[in-house]
C-alpha cells in the first residue's frame, strides 16, 4: 500500500529535484522514490552493534590500518 509523505526542502533543493526529475522523464513523486531507492540500495550501513564488533577486532583493525598505509605509499596492485 502506498504511503504519502511530506517533505520540506529549500527552493534550491526543490529546483534540483525538479530538474533531475525532468531529466529522467519522471514526475517529482516518482523521482524522489527512485532517487531514494538508488541511494538506499547503493549505500552500506553498519549497525552500532556491528561497528562495535569490527572495532573490537584488533587483528581486523590492524589489517585495515596497514591497508590504508599501503595505499598512501602506492604499495598496491589494481586488478
């Protein structure tokens, strides 16, 4: 079942949404739904519990830090 929501945005943001909707040949409502789904399915979320587990894994944190250092040094291979 569809739900109706109210969304308050500035005039500038409204114009951006309107322009994007026109570019996608969608009405505003369809575009907002489309853009929201695109964002939600492409973003990665980690719950507080998951983040706590990650941060408490000393070996994982050390490996991630080493990986960042390797990237800064250019010590990596793109595949």
